[in-house]
């Protein structure tokens, strides 16, 4: 798992968390976009073929 954080253009913070299998293939990528005020938005991308 690798996680990064960065300030976004709205003055809030974006967090990106990636999970990988043992061969290094990306399994999931989760991005949480948080503005300075208001609710966070979460986007999850799942690579389905990685589970078969």
C-alpha cells in the first residue's frame, strides 16, 4: 500500500491510497478529495481482473 497527501486548489487536502498485489499490479486506487470547507468526496477504482 502506498499513500500520498497533497494540498488541492480549494485549500483542502487530497489523499491517494494505492494497493498492489505481490507482483506489483495495481489492485485499487482510492482518492479522497477534501475541500477547506464542506464534505469530502471519495473515488474508488478497482481493477477487477486482478482478483481472478
